[in-house]
């Protein structure tokens, strides 16, 4: 009987207020439960991206751009790169209605255009985050409400877990995880 070495996965993130960290940790938990060896770190604490089988990088999105530490991790991955890279963005709107889905698609496209050209990203997903409007000016709060946004925790844990499960499935198909028939 041959044994498959567990996939070594680095999940890294940049967060502004903590919701991106929560999503990254949940992704790490799903991957660990699937048999991966997972390390989950803030992007600012990642010394290098070598020696992993997969890299999952996420960031809060501000003005349709990632925070600098996660963008830096992607630049370093483009140079030394692991064989598999997945990205996730965390924005203020959970894509569930027609307008919010269109805005989410625009945000994913604009953020993705900022990724290194020579980096192959297997998937880039947008998740809603935690929205606090206390410090947002009135015009910002009105615009946010007009597009269907609501304050509060907009994270869709089922969507996060399903996406992470898809990563685990991909690692199984590529031979990095044993196929057990269940997850």
C-alpha cells in the first residue's frame, strides 16, 4: 500500500478589521480536515512561499485593490511559485443580488488585473466581510444602502467552506491528498 504525503498548504491573508483573517482561518480548517498540512499566517509574517504544494492568498479589498502585504506575497509567488495558487478577496458586499453580483464581478476583475501577469491563479473568489458603517460619511452610507449593502457580518460561511472543499478536491485530484471518497 502506498501512502500519499499530505499537501503542504500555506493560507495567508491581509486584513483591515479581522473578517479576512476569520475567512482564512476557516479555509485552513477545511483544508486540515481534508488531510492537508496547513499553516495560516498574516501575509506580513510570511518569510517565503517556497516549500509548499499550494498557496491560498486573501486580502481585504479597499478601493478595488488588495492590501500591500498580500500583493507582495503574490509577487514573491510569481518568482518562486508553488504549483497551485488560489486567491480570495473580501469586500463589503456579499454577492447575492443582480447588482451586487455585477459589482462583485467588477471588483474581482479589477483586483485580478493587479495580480502578477506570470502567476497562474486557479481561482479568485470574492466573499463578503464584516461591514461597520459608523465611520463612513453619510454619502458613503447612502450609496452602500442603495446598492443593497447592509451593515453587519456579511460572511457566507457555507460558500467559504464549499470553496475550500473545492481546493481540497483539486489537491486530491492532483495526487497531493489521498482519495478517501469522503471529506
